[in-house]
C-alpha cells in the first residue's frame, strides 16, 4: 500500500491536490496555535511542523553556533520517505535584540533553532497557509520579536509572545482612566 503523503506527485495538479489535502489535515492545529500580534495572526513553529508532517516531511535545526552579532542555526525540511532536503533556511537571534540579549545562552540557542525551523517550513509551505486561511500571516510568529513590540511569555521552550506592556510612571498611575 502506498502512502499518499510520502509519494512524490507526478504533476503540478497532483501536487496541488496533495497540498489541499494537507491543508485540510493540519489546518485546525495551525489556526489553533497561531499567535495574535497587533491584530494579525502569525503561524508558530508548531503549525509549520504540522504542515511539514502533513506533506510527508520533517523539520529540524542543525549547526547552531555563536557568530559575530548573535546565534545562528540552520533549519531544514526533509522528506520522510527519501531523507532528501527540500529546503534550508537560517534562523538568527541577534545580540542587539532587547528581548533576547540578557537571556541565558540555552534560550537564545533554542530560539535560533525555532526561528530556523519556522523559516525553512515557511520557505517550503507558505502557500499552504493561505489555502487554510487568507487572514493568517506567513511570516513566522517567532520572527516578530524585535520587529514589533512583543516579548516572550513563559518558559523559553514555550515560545509564547504577547504585546509588551508599556512602562508607567507614578504620574500615569495617578491619572484618571
């Protein structure tokens, strides 16, 4: 018996059918785990990984290293049936990122890997996200740190983010609402 998800389609139409099937399979998890930031919804690494698995692929990170200016990791998406790499991408956490600069090295390395995996999956599967919901953004949620005013919440491996709270002065606290 042939597994449709690990069979390489022979035409563009067959690839599209496989992709619509994959979108149906993992759409719920992608939407449920999407991160709301400033009124838009961004796909998180869990969603990107679900899309990869629905396409018979797996995503991982490798070659995590400290380089000038921060931590870099390489993400890749591989076919499960052949092991062939279908895309690679770089994830980076900069020393200049206020959210991450003071964090422990393990957390910065983990975020570089998370960003690398998300970016590699985005490179291969962004079109699937728009099939699921045109309102979803294809920029990985993890890349929004430092681009807009967000900060991580919870432990480093949860990768949950929320809008940063504005610091208030004593005068702000005394002002009526």
